[in-house]
C-alpha cells in the first residue's frame, strides 16, 4: 500500500562561494600563492593588476553589476528592453574587481635568495660512490636509501625491498643480499642512518667508535644483553647481568646518552622547510601594527581584454544586436562569476584573518609587549565571541598559521590554552603551569626524582591547586618520563 506524505524541513547548505571561501581560509600564505596562480591558469578573465583608488573601485562595482545583468540575459536568451542609461559608460576605464594585498616597500625591494640545498639522499649516494660497489650492490643500496623515513629510520621489511627490486628492476635478490648492503649503508655518515629500531641505531654508532673510548664495550654489552633493563633503568639488574660496578655502568650509560637517537632526522628532503609567517605584529606606544603578509600573491582584476568584450556585449545590446554567439556569452558569464567569487573570497579571507589576529592581540596584549610568561588563558570560543564568528571559522584561521612577533615566530595555536585559577583568584594559562613543572623537574635530585603527587604538592604551595592526574597529563604532554625513568645511576 502506497502512502504519500509531505514533510517540511529546514536544511543549511553552503553555496559554492561559501565553500570556496572556507577552503581559502584554511590556506597559509605559501599555499594561497599557489592557489591564486592555479586559478589564474584556469580562468582567463583573471589577471594581475595595479592598485586603484577607492572611488574608482566603487564605480567599477556598479559597472560589474551591469555586466552581470547583461550576461544573465544573454545566458537566458531573453529579448527584453533594458534601461540602457543604467549600464556602464563605456568611455570610462575599467579595472574590474581587485584583491587588495599588503606589500611593504621593504618587501618589494628585497630579493628572495635562492637556497642551494644538498639533500641527505644525495649525500649518501655520493658516499656510496667511494665504496667500489658492483652494479647490483648499488641497486640495492639505492633502494634502501629511497626507503628511509624522514626521521632517518628504515621501517620497510627486507622482504619488501627484495620485492621492489624484483618488480621494478627485474633483479632477483635474497634477503641476505639486502642485509649485507644495509650493514654498509648504516655505517655511512650520519652513522646509524637506516637503522630498523633504536637498539640497532645505537649499536651501529657504538660499533663505529674507536675501541679505546671509555665505556664502549660495556655499552655494547648492555644494549645487546640487557636492552629492556636499559630502557627501564633497572641499574642493579644490569650490573648483575653484566658483572660490572656502578662506575663502569655510569660510564657506559653516559656514552649511550651522547649518541644520536635519530641520525638524519628531517634531512631526507630535497629542500629546506621554512616557516613563512602569515602575520606580523609590532608593538608601538599605545597600539599594535598588525599586517597580513601577502608574500608573492598578486593583486587581481578582470582582464582588460575580456572587459572590452563585455563592453561590446553591452554596446550591441543597446543597439539590439548580438555581438557573440550564445556559447561565447555563456563562457563570459560563467568565467566572470567565477572571477568575481574568487576575488571576493580572497578579500573576505583577508578581512576574517585580520579580525581574528586583532582579537588574539587584544586578548594577549601583555604577551605581545613583554613576551613569554605573560600568556593568558584563551580558547577558540573567546575569540569567536569577541568578533561574532563561528568557532569553526576561528579554528580554520588558527590552524597552520604563524605570526612574526618581536620575540620570535609563533604558531597561532600557541596563544590558545586552558585556564587555571590560583588561590589568589588570578587566572593563569596552563602553559605557565607546564613551564613551572618543567623547572621543578629540571631542579630535582636526579638520584631521587619527584613523583607526580610530590610535584602537585609543591605546586599547591605556590598557589596552584592541581590534581596529581593533571600533573601527569601535563608532564606526558611535554614528553617528560615518569620519576623512575628520570633516576640517575647511584655510584656505590
């Protein structure tokens, strides 16, 4: 049995322009530059343009509205009469919509240097050239180097490397072939690169040290025979298993601590990663100068050539003629709308970014004047309420954006933290409490490290009422191990 029902519901859907604005809002400066270049490639109506006066811009807004009306009629193939006096004066110079961009004189004069960078991959391959390898050995070494992760470790199995070489080069290998070549790669500079785990990484570095280095042999023995006890800092167990005293163990342990746990970390890239601040904040006597850095993002306007085509459409419409076929007029209309939406979205992004940054500076004024130690509690909701925007919008602005201050470059996320109230009623940022916990731990007796409960008691004496589990959470967030793992060797 069929049953027809009517149901009315209210749904919120984003328009294409809103979606475009949201996507642009998430982009940092460098990504925005690439996005603008990409849009200019696919939309011929967009071109770079010089700045114009505000009065001209207002006139152009009216003119573009008239273009939109004419093109809409062309698209609909309607034959209605128009009040042509309301359309543009074709004798005026047209500039179209523009995206206003901040460019300081210093930025225009400064020439960006080209950085020449030799990647770690190239360095390893250069070293291989001195080893007199066979063609097959070079093939294996190249495959190993290409499989190294960004932190310098090799996490792919030897079986996978064998399969890759067989599939890509048609060469059949054994895992032993790869193992032997891996041994040689791991002893290139930086020593320990391409290790499969931390234990292997440390052992390779110890193996390459001169035999006369104090503590070397005991350190190798400790990692080989008592690695788990080493990671848990069970010193008495290690001494019993190795048959050494506290002095010998401390000498070996100190040597291991001087080794590099991640050789080659961050160097497996063809280029350096530079942070390009999205904002610059300068403190003056009673105010702040906030600049949205535009980088190399060009100013945009509608192409002069296509403006002339639009003028011809308007002029011929007045005379009752059709200057271009319907397909051409539809192309002009769609690309014109796309250009207008894109530039409007960029301008809206600029206004939103500046509004959020101004709110952050207003809330964190003490920080921008005096630096670290003066950060106030602040969450996304605080900024959203200050500028009457949605929290999701604030989140998109904050994510992945940086600001250049007089005290260094900071990610915008740095300024957001939960708040704690001291016994005196003062609100402080949890970042300040984390810094205090770090100082307490750095000053502790390493032979008798402080428990989390003891740290909580010490904080309470300073006016911070914090539960032990909160201390544990903050300690773990800072990557500080538990008290037992912070204990140093006690010499007998």
